[in-house]
């Protein structure tokens, strides 16, 4: 998503994007500063909602918390019936699609863009330990 946001900034395309992202805690926000910077640059073209499932004792949070729920969608995407794409891991997109359908969004408007879940491959027994650590470090999805 971040690369698409950079593309919007670079092209100056007239866009209307609502990006609701759920994370476990505020500490789990990937590229937090970059997202905030892009959001400021895109201004009214991007409504950014970062929603942690729970607050973190280490980092105060003053925004909404919890999983994806109806009031959150209605708050950030009042025109959700006119929007078309849900993107994320298969479990998340299934929940989002069911929620939007329960809210009355026509099925034909919901296009799914499921991302492949990162699979941890079993390392070869002779593979150095460093490679196992690198695969964990590059795990991108919560």
C-alpha cells in the first residue's frame, strides 16, 4: 500500500482513498512515520485510519481501538457503498467482506485483493542459523 501511496503523491492524481489498517498494538504499526507523512502530503485525498486491537503500555493511543467494526467503517468511509476494493490477508478480507455485506454494500461492489500470507519455510538442516533469523526479521504481516 505504501508504494501505491507514494505513486499517488508522485503523480498528483486526483484520488479519494480510505485506508483502514488494523494492527495488534500501536507498537506494531509498520512504517508509522512514513504513513503519517504520506497522509499529510495527500491531505484530503487519503483518509488514514490506523486501528490497534489494543493499546500498548509503552505507547499512548488516542484513536479508535478494536477489530474492524461497522461504526469504524461508517466513520471513515461514509460512502462505503460506493467503494469497491478490500485488500489484505485472506482472513481479514473475508471478515471485511462479510461486514460490508451485513452493512448493505452490494456484493458486486466488493472486489477482493487478497495478499498471500507469508509462509515460514522449514530451513534445510544444514542451513546456517543466520538465514532462519533473516526470514523471521523480514516477516511483513502481523
